């Protein structure tokens, strides 16, 4: 399965429903889930791996009873966004798009179409702030089933966009995250 194919379906974490009720799913978690699916893991194994990684990076889990947040973006940046490139014409299908800065990622999306050099179509999770004027409106804190043109994001001229190039880098990021969680 390609990353694009994985991103065309909402992440299914129902096998760990209680955990993911305490730890809200985010776009970063969806990107990791889809990357695990694209690397050959089953839905259940991808969910289990995501749970393990989220637990390892969750202040609430580490501090016995502190508030459970979601996947810590600093850990996500360190382990998943370390090998990025500024957005250019070489971005392609199956790349993960990170905005606005890979050291402090606020949004992650997957490239699912690239019909020409200047058009990048994405799928994501919680696209609300990235595409606030979009019709139909992206659902808040849920999978966005609409393929969207990256050029139509909130501030295309001021928001920097980076991408993780190819599943090779993504696999190395998943290896680092797995080692962290072990």
C-alpha cells in the first residue's frame, strides 16, 4: 500500500478506543498511522504502534496522572520531521507535507495527487485551520475526506511549507519512533 492509498482512508484506531478517547487524534498522529500502513503494518499493528509512540511522548503518561495531551509535537518534530525540504516542484505523491516549520510542526498532510508542477493536492486530518474558507469546510479534529489544493491554504504566501521526501526517509523516521517507544 502506498502512503497516498493509506491517506485516502480515515485512520481506524478502534482497536484501542479507550486510549484514543484520552489522547485526541491529531494530523501528526494520522500521518504516522498512514506511514505505518504504507510500510506494510496492518491496521491493528499500526494502531498499536501509534499508541506506543503517543504514550512515550505524552506528558500525562510519563507523569502518572498529569493531563493526557495528544502526540507531543516536539517529539513528532524531532523523530518524524528531521529530514525535510522546503516546498518545491520536486514534492510528489506519497510525500508528507509539514507546515509551517518542521521544528515546530502545526499541521501534517499527505500528497495524494500532483497533476502538474504547480498543483499539489493533499489529504489530511483536522484541516480546519489550514483551509478555513474551504467549501466544503474541513471537519474539526476529524479526517477530511476532501482532496484539497495546497495552494488554497489560509496564507499561501506567508506560511512556509516543507515536505518529507519519499518513504525512505519516512521509514527511517518510523524506525526512530519505534526505538523511542521500545
